[in-house]
C-alpha cells in the first residue's frame, strides 16, 4: 500500500491541474457563455455532472436572466439529477430531485437545447417519476422514446409502473406499454426478466393470482431480480389471503407461505437493503393478518427504527398506529403517529411507494375519527395538532372542529341538571367548536363544503350562547346559499333572535321564511316561533292564527315535535289571554255590570277554550316535560272561569231563580274541577320526586298546587278541607318561608269557622317557625311569600292582637 501512495498522489495532482486548465480555458473572454453551456451539456453526457454543475453556478451571475434561459435550466436540472441518480430513495436526495424537476420543467417550457429534447424529456420523466407525480411522468417519458433509444427500456419500465401507481390504476395502458417494451429489438435477458416482474405487478393489480405466479416463475435464481420476485410472491399470497369468501384454512396456509418467503429473504445475506426493508414491512402486515397484533407492533417498530425516512418506515408507522387502536392502546397511538410524521418532515419529500399522500391523510384522519367516536376527544385533538406538522392545516382543523363539537354534545348529554360547571364546560367546548368550524370555512372558501362548515359554525356558536357570532355566520350562509335552500338559514336566524328576546328583529326573518318558502319543512317551526314573538309583542290573535294554521291547515303530523309544541303553545296563549282579559276587567272599578257583562262572558268563553285545549294536551302527552305546567294552567283556568257565574250571581238583577241555580252549579263544578286538577298536580309531582325525575320548575308548581287548592276550597266554603291541605303544605315546607303562608291561611280558615283560640295558637306557631327559618332563606322570602322577614314579623305581630 505504501508503494502505491505516491502514484495516487501524483494522479490526484494531475487531475487537479487538468481541471484547472479546463476552467482556465472556458473562462477566457473568447469563449462565450453559450459555448460554455454547450460544453456543460457534453459534460453531462459524459457523466461529469460535477463540472457541469460548477459551470452553471459560475454562469448564474453572468447571464442576464437564467430563469428564462433554456440551456442553463437544462444543464442545472440534468446535473442535479445525475448527482442523486445512485439513490433516489435517500430523503435528502429527494429534496435535490425536486429542485432538478423545477429546472427541467422550466427548460421544457422554454424549449430544450437543440439536440437535447429527447434526453431532456427523459430526465424530466425520471424526476417526475421519482417524485411520485406518476401521471405527469408518463408524457415526457413517452416523448423520449423516439429520439433516445438507449433508454427506451428504462423509460417503458417506468411508464408501466406509473400507470399502475395512479390513484385509479390504468391496467390497460400499463399492459400496452408492457407489450411495447417486449417488442423492442435487441432486448436483453435482464430486461426480459424485468418485464416479467412488471407483468406480475399488472396481474397483481388485476387480482389474477395464477398469472402473477406464472410471470414470477420466469425469473431465474441467482440474479438481483430474483429477490424482487420473491418479495412479489410473498405480497401476492398476502393479497390472495384477503380475498372474500376464502376458507379460514386456505387463508392461514397463504399467510404461512408468505411469512416463510419473507423469512427466507431476510436470512439470505445477499438480499439488497431495499428488498430487506420491504420484506420486514411485509412481514409485519402478514403478522397483522394472522392476528399476531403484539408481534406485528414489534416488527413495524423495528422497520421504523431501521430506516426512519423510508417509504417502509412511514407505512409501518401507520400500520402500527392502527394496530394499537385495535388493541385499545389509544395513548400509544399518539407516540406512533408523532414519530411517523416526524419521518415525513416535508410532505413534498414523502416517498409514495407503499401508499399515496392522500391515502396516508385519509387513514390518519380515520384514526382521529375513531378516537372521536370512542369519545377520546383529547387524544383526537392532539392527533389533529400532529397532522398540522406535515399536511395542509385544513385536515387538522376539520378533526379539531368535529372532536370539539362531539365533546360538547357528550358533556351536554351527561351533565346533571342545574350543574353550572358542566354547563359552563359545555358552552366553552361549543364555542371552541364554532371557532374551528369558522376557521375551516375560511380554509374551504372555494370548496363545496364551505357552506356546511359555515352552518356548523353557526350551530355551535348558538349552542355556546354566542348568538352574535352565530347570527354573523348565518348572515354569511344566507348570502351565499342557493335561494331555494335558504329557509333553514332564515329559521335559524329567527330562532337565535327570539332566544335573545329580540322579538321584532326575530320576526323579520321568520316572516321572510313563511312568505318565500311556505311549503318548506322549516316553515312549521317558523310559524311556531313567529307566534311566540307576536304573543310577546301583544298580538295574541295573530299568534293564535299561526299556531292553528300549523295544527290544522298543513300536512304537519301530530307525531312531529313542532306539532306538539304548537299544540301546547296554543293552550298557553289561550290561558294567558283569558287571564289578561280577566285582570283588565277586575281593574275596572268604575263601570257597572251592564257595561261589563258582555266582556265577562267573552272572557269566560276564552277560558273555556283554554280549558279544552289544555285538557286535551294533558290527555295526549302525559309524559311530556310540560305536563305539570299544563296541569297547573288547567287548574287555574277552571278557577278563573268560575269568576263569571260568581259575578252574574252577585251583580245581575235580571237573572231568574232557575238561572241562579244553574250559575251556582256551574261555579261549584268549575271550582271542584280546579281542586281536582291542583290535587292531581300534587300527586304527579310527588310521584316524580319519588322516581328522582323532578324538574326545577316543579318546586314552584308544587307550591302553587298546595295554595291553589286551598284557595279554591276556601272559595267553596270548605274550610276544614282547606285547613288539611294547608297543613300538608306547612309540613312539606317546614322551617321554610312557605310555611308562614300556610299557617296564616290556616288561621284565617279557623277564624271563619269560629275557632278564634285555634287561630291564635296557629299565629304563635307561625312566629316560632319564623324564628327557626335560617337566615340563608332571607333572599327568597319575597319570591315565594307576600313579603320579606321584617314584613312577616310586623304582620304576625298584628295578627297576634287579632280578636
């Protein structure tokens, strides 16, 4: 070795001298730039890409516009391609390949240098093929065939593979290219072997397994292609094992055979590294198909660690994450996907040998969707954040939006009634979902899904009680949605404004919905909401007409929730209108009976209509959450309706004795029905309490039922029964403000029965109760009784002196 060293040194010095002389020559003023570039083209032809690359770098500052110089772009691209031609699979080499592709595309656009059109197209085809732009690679490769015969076999081989790797493989085109390849004159034995491998790949895509094995049988042992043939045999058996309706025993046999072939490949010392990597990856897939999930995780992990930037590493990482999900090891999924995406770094450099970028995106999104469906929302959102590292942000935002919306719905489903923390959490999540859907809409501005995202943003903002944001999104929706599909947007906008008690503003979009889309399914709820708005604005008759239209004038079915809501609301409006009419009459102390009699009769008739409507609602829907409220309104309507016969008996002088008996009977019947409804309401609420189904509103309704029944019994003169009812209320509300009301009314009934001593004892009992009521109840005295604590102290003091 020591004797050879001087020779090596001398050779190196000579090469350096020659290199210097060459460059000294080409930089002389009489050697213009175009001649230099022609020389660089020849250097590329001779494999001296290093010299060519240095020359174009030197010329970059001298040429006026290299971006539009076809020869410069060609030399630059061809030199970069030659630089990395020994290893296209290298991650860093792919980055250089992208730069070469841009140069060659530009040169082709400008027109390749004279005499280099065929070679330029071939180089561009190679670049496009090895950057996985399969469809675009086919054209340049095909153009290179006529004028560049030396590379026809390589070009045709890549064209076959490109047709097979399209999103929808073009098997017919691939087969035509294969036949063209085989018809080349003077095709070598190795090229024939490679065409056999290509034929096997076409047959595999077609699912023709006998043809696959027949083509692979033509590949002789002892040559590098034999290792690829073994790999394809294993892959073919794996594919065959996945065919539908295959017997379990046949499937097991195919998988065992595939595994055996892969083991053989891994044991052979001469197996190329590329094939060895692929064999390891396929072994993991076979293990997964065999149900050996824990074993395949180890295999996939080894593949990732062996070559982290390879196509096999990316595919193995995805498979590993999917298997972890099958094993419910959800937290570990994030570790696998994080490492997978780090291996990509730049999605443009992704090696699409085993799966395309689109397939990778879809399968990663499916992992996130499955985590979301399993209600592992925090993990789904973390995976979404990872997606943003390698893929367009839209994939990340979509998964985040869907996960947040589902998370919020889950909190809404599971939260306990009147739990402020869970309600706050639910609204926070809905608000975040609204923000993500709004961001998604911005990203999808030109997509067919744009308006869907706008709508989802509006809905989630609404559920978050962020009505201004919701309405902003709805106005955007109405601006861009097709006119024939705007009804639901108008309805949603009206609904939001009604929820914010903006009655007049909410009525406008609802009336537009009814005017422009009277037969739309949205029109039914629009009528219902418009009726509520009109009622709040004092237009009861218009509101009632809209509700009656919903119930009787269209095809809305009674099983519909909107029909039911309209039915309940109609009873509620009739009750409230009758109640207001009666309050107005009772406040008119100046007019005499002759002037008011017709109004009292009309009010009575209104209350009778309310009774009929409310009674039917209670009978139709005993399990509805509004049942107790309807029962109370029904009882109260009976009680108020009894006012008319009472007024007739009291003020009318023209009533006959027989008519008086009818009015007394009518009054008694109405009041007895009122008592019956109040008592039925008490029983219903007590039963709900025992079944742990009580609603917050029921507490106030129960109080009203106790005291309402007592009031009516007193009107009927049944003071003993009233006392019993009030004693039940006093016991129910022991040491609470309501007990004071009950005790005072008991004392009043006792006094009317002439039991003044008992009345005085009851008042003293009330004073003791007042002392025992905790101070924490002071805030609710006024809301559930006639006054605050000082008022009650003064009142009971006065009643104590009562004689």
